């Protein structure tokens, strides 16, 4: 019976903590835009897919 009386208080405390975490100020740091990350990923993919640099042909120096 005691747990029934304390459950609403505990849930109210937990709800307040969750609201505090959700609405907290953003910490200092680097935030990247999704489009910026997508562009970088696309560029890296294109560089990996591109053909290698042609090498000079070997000549037989006999």
C-alpha cells in the first residue's frame, strides 16, 4: 500500500528530471549539419570510385 502512495511523487520527480534533460542548454561543441555530412560522404565515395591515375607506359630499352 505504501508504494501506491509514493508512486505519483516518484513519477513527478522523474518527469521533472526528464524535462530538465530535454530542455537543457546545448553544451559547447561542434555540431554538423546533416547535409554537410552527406556532401562529405558523397565526395569521399566519388574519390574512392574514381579510376586510378594512369601510369607512364614502360618502354623496352634494348
